[in-house]
C-alpha cells in the first residue's frame, strides 16, 4: 500500500499582518489513499514512513514595491528545522496589473501514523496574497488553483 494525496484550493488566501504565520488551506481533495486533509490545512497520514511533499502556490503582489515571502513546514504544530524558503516577488506592473509568482518546493520528511504537516507562509506586506483565478477565454483555459499540493509515500523505512 502506497499512501498518497493530491489537494488544491480554489479560494484567495490573505494575510491580515506580516507578523503572523498563516497556514495554507485546501478545499478540494483530488485523490486520496491514506492521506487526507483535516481542519482545512493539516495534511494527515494514516501510515508511517518517508513522504515527499510537493506544492505550488500562486502568489500575487499588488504593491508598488518588490516583496518577500517565507514558506516553511510544520509537523504536528511544530516548525520543521531547515524547511523555510524565501521568495521575492516583483512590484506590480501597474495599478490594474499585479505581479505574479509561482512558488514551488518539494521536501522529504518522516511521518508517523496520524502525524500531520502544514505549509506555512508569511509575506513582508499584506499586499501579497495567495490568488485563485477562474476559467478564462480567448483562448478558453482552465482555472488556476491558488494552491496545488501532493503528499506521496516514498518508503516504509524511516531514517
């Protein structure tokens, strides 16, 4: 049995301030076998092992300045050492045309039965948000989820 889960979100996610760590949330399970979402943000496993978490997040910057954002992981509510990544997002192009950035990471971690992991974020400005884009035309194209994540079981051997 190889547990896996694939999840996405179809909402905008905002930060009320720059001094709070925010959990990335999910509202759709695309596939799940022994990996599920709990409390909107907790990717939970039913089987112990080594897992690979991969994600992409669509960010938007509406400010006139470039901004930074930090992304890291928490396991069972505790930050995972060495898991932070800092991204720079350029200033908006104009008042009606924000800057965009796709942040993508994969990370291996040991998880025990019923452990959960969360993706955390913190922007340097509240003008940075996680953005969903609906379907569009000319040409017709599908929606852009604000977040896509997968958690895949790699091995029963835990290091």
